[in-house]
C-alpha cells in the first residue's frame, strides 16, 4: 500500500481503519465502540474495550514466545552499569513493583508521581502503575522543587516513586531533599514517598511517609493485571503552556496502545524483535512513547540510556551504544545531533564502531534544521526522518511514514501528515489556506487514537487552549505551511512556548517568576536562536524607580531565581536591563518584534507601536 492509500483509508473510514489496527493487540475484551463522542462533544477511541497496557506490553510477549528476548537494556556510562532485562524478568519486576504499590494502598485511578532519573526502575515504575490501573505522572528530573510542587497539587498523587539521586555527567543530584521541599511547598501531601537507593547517594528516610524501595519490594507479592477500559487514563504528562501553570495532558489506555503499536512499523519501520533506541528521557513524551511503551507493545528491545550524547565520555557515546546492542533505529532530538556534530565534526568517533546494524536516524522535539540534516546525510548516508509531534498527541503528526512508503525527503520538512491526522493550515480567521501559504497548523477533528482528551481536572482549559480558537479543529500552537506536494514545514511556535535543547518551556512562566523579583517593574522573555540548543530564553527587564542594584547583580539574582523555580533545564542565562519595553499603544509588549530583531530576521515596525525608540534600544542591544 502507498502512503496515500493508507492515509485515505484512515480518512474515509476511521473506525474501520483503527478497529483493524486495534486487532494487532490482545484485549481482554475487544472494543466494539471504536470512536465515540462524550456529552461534551470530545472524541474517544475504544471506549468499551477492556485491556491492560502492561499486559499487552509484557505478559503478552512472555506468553507468546518472547519470554527470553531482551525487553529492556539499561546502559549507564555515568555509573558504568549495564543490565539487560528479558521480557520475563521485566514482567516479574513490574509485577512486584505493582504489588508494592498495592501494599501502599494504590488502587485503580489513583495517581502516582514518578520523579526518577534514567534508571530501569523508572520504566518499571511506569509499567507497574499501568499494571494496576493507577495513573502515572512522570516529572522530569531536571525540574526544581516548585515545579514538582505544582504537579503534586494538580495530580494529587497517593504515592511518589523516586530514587536517591540522578547523575548529570559527574554531578550527583540528590532527589530526596527536592521532594521534601516540594511537599512542603505543596498543599497536597502524598501518603508515601518510595525511594530507590542508589550507591552514589543515600537518601535519608526521615519521614513516616518514606519507604525504602528495595525493602518494600522484598515484602511484596506480584500483582496481576487490573483490567481497565480503553478510555481509562494511563498517564498524565505535564507540559508547558503559555501560562505559569503547566497543562496535565491526559492519555487514555486504548487509543495510546493502538497508536503506539501501529507507529512502530508505520512510522519507524521497526519489526518485533528489532532493537530500537530513543535517546530521550522518560520525563518527556518521547521517552514515554518510544523508550517505554511503543517498543515493548511491539515486542522490540528498547534501550534506556543514562548519559549524554557527549561527555559520557565523548561524542562517540551514541555510536558505541548502537554497535554494542545492534540498534536498528536511533531516535533523538536535533540538539543531540548538533552537540555530536560540534564535538566531532568529521564523525571520526563514529568510524570506530561497526554501525552496519543502523538503518535510519529519527529526529523530533524541534525542527531538524537543514544544516544538521545535511551533516547527518553526509556523514552517515542513512535515511533521516524528521517527525513532528507534541506531548498532546503522543506520536508523530507528520513524518516520513517509512514502514509504509519511503518518500523522498525535503530538508526542513517533517514530510507528510501521518495516518489519521487531517492537517490544515488556517489563517487568523480559521479559513483553510492553500499550498505554500503560512499560517496556524491545525488538525481537523476527530484526531486519531492517542491524542489528549482533556487537561487533567480542567476540561474548560482543554477546550479553551485547543478547541475553541477554530471550531472543528485542534490548534497545535505551531505555525508553518504545506507545499504543493503536500509536505509540511513546521516553522516554530506561534505562542509563548520555546524549545530549549528539545525541552519545551514557557516564556510566560519565566516572566511570572522574574516579575516576582522586588526590583522588577516589568519584563519580557523571548526565545533567541541558538546554534546548539535551538533556542535560549533571553530576558528583558525594566527596573522599578529607585533601584540601586547594578545590572550585574540583578542579572545574577534573576538567573538564580529561574533556576530555583523551574530548574537548570530552563537554561536561563541572559538578561538585559532596559529603560522600557517596546509596546503597542494599548500596552501589549511586542515580543514577536523583539524576537525578530534579536534573531536578525526582517521585521515590520507595527503601526500601533507606542514609541519607536524603544525598538531602537533593542536593536542596539543586539548590536
Ligand atoms: N536532572 C537534573 N538536571 C538536569 C537534567 C536532569 N535530568 N537534565 C538536564 N539538567 C541540567 C543540566 O545539567 C544543565 O545544567 P547546568 O546549566 O548546570 O549545566 C541544564 O539542566 C541544562 O541542560 P541541557 O539543556 O540538557 O544542556 P546540557 O548543556 O547539559 O546538554 C545536550 C546539552 C545537547 C547534550 C543535551 O541537551 C541533550 O542531550 N539533549 C537531548 C535532549 C532530549 O533528549 N530531549 C528530549 C526530547 S526528544
Ligand atoms: P513537546 O510537547 O515537548 O514534544 O514539544 C512539542 C513542540 O516541539 C511542538 O509543538 C513543536 O513546536 C516542537 N517540535 C517537536 N518536533 C518537531 C519537529 N520535528 N519539527 C518542528 N518542531 C517540532
């Protein structure tokens, strides 16, 4: 079948198409209601099916000939550890962890926060929740205590699963003090905090609520899989919106499992038994989908890598892992490829390894810029697949669907809309635009399986953020165009979200934090282009009258503040103290124009500008 035939099949008969795909998985009770709408008009997939995601991902394979195949390989250059779990071993570990959660009183529908570094226990924790129908919410380890606190208050977890520390190259980051601090800040207090002790740091278990992971596991009995409905939630994953409060993207079990399984072959051309490596973090959606769930649902071997593309120990790290485990497909963010390119421009380190197993390079998280594309193409001569997606969808909205048809590649384009995604470019009034016209990228409803069906606890926010701007469409927040051959070019966010080293961050949130500093009258944060990280946040602040601190002092305090409130991952390192911010006469800060100036792009001075000199001041800063 060609891509176009596959795409049309799903477009013309979505229910028939996705019912067929759902049959690739073993349900306890196969769904009859394939696509339904609830009382709020929201679409759901596979509502009446009964299933368990962990069963489909593990037990099914144990019972069907893959018990002794490697399911998960943990490779940690930062601790010099390697460990392989077969499907049977992983199923057994997950069943015990699920038993531990049950002993702690966790039941179907309860939330469990997973705040863990990249260790096998993080995947085990996620799957253990899935096994008993609990809803996990993984919080990226690089977030600071206040970010964790916001998620604790929103998700109200019964239990937090964690580890004593994470390791950032050589720096040991203790998690327990961060958790205790977050619980102190939060209004909600979880019943228990379970800590996996790592040799690099021992956490003090000083509260009654604290539990030692290994001790609890030693007392636990393996738990059976709890059947859940297709529409029961598997997880909540918080992502940055335009305000300070992150959005809890909810993912339903049924649609997720079907889309994950389907995408492994259709998008990534990976077969059961193959080794697939998503070099990301379980704290991000790529990690959820392609480190944990999709490869396991598909019967593959997945790699969980605790290290960086460079410095652990060098820019050959990825190539070492690929050759050592026979990786067929590598999936990472452009920033990782750029980091390798910077350290090893001739790819000499890659030449030291046998990479004959590697068949394709996949990239997502931000646009794969043509320069990086060209470098990968020249050095590796492999198919390069840029795929565009979001936490909200859980899988690629646009990609070269290499398992269906290997289409020609256009650098800078994420190729074509994936099966089930009716992608349209809309103008400001919601009118569909023609080829090569830039606008807002939207998806005509209904979306295919796996896409979010609400924001946790806030249906109104879900509707307001995604569905109400253009009725009948989901609005992605990205801008771009479709060329006359149907190729989608995603050019960047049209809102206040930025992408720093593949990490999605909100400039609005940074502004809220900076605005709290007593010396600041007002501020604006924009995303400045960066050769390595894609974008870097850049702050502009106006001081209150009478402030005597120097610019250096202010800058230092603001950088520390953002690091304390969001975390090091914000990479907030640049602040400019300015006499005023460019604004319209009605008082709107001209962030877009500031961004264009700072990025050396062409810009038009808005006719509504209050004082044109304020833009000249920004221009001078840029130099
Ligand atoms: N826990 C604690 N701190 C973390 C962290 C974690 N899990 N992840 C990152 N940080 C810290 C880093 O140590 C760094 O701290 P510093 O400012 O004190 O040096 C800061 O957050 C910024 O991290 P990062 O933006 O990742 O930059 P880096 O300079 O450490 O590394 C790359 C640059 C390109 C090597 C790295 O960003 C990378 O590997 N990116 C891949 C991104 C990715 O997988 N994205 C997922 C989407 S597919
Ligand atoms: P996240 O939800 O963290 O996965 O971030 C999603 C956002 O990252 C998207 O809305 C885009 O702005 C950006 N993004 C992800 N992948 C791509 C890609 N392949 N091309 C362009 N932008 C991307």
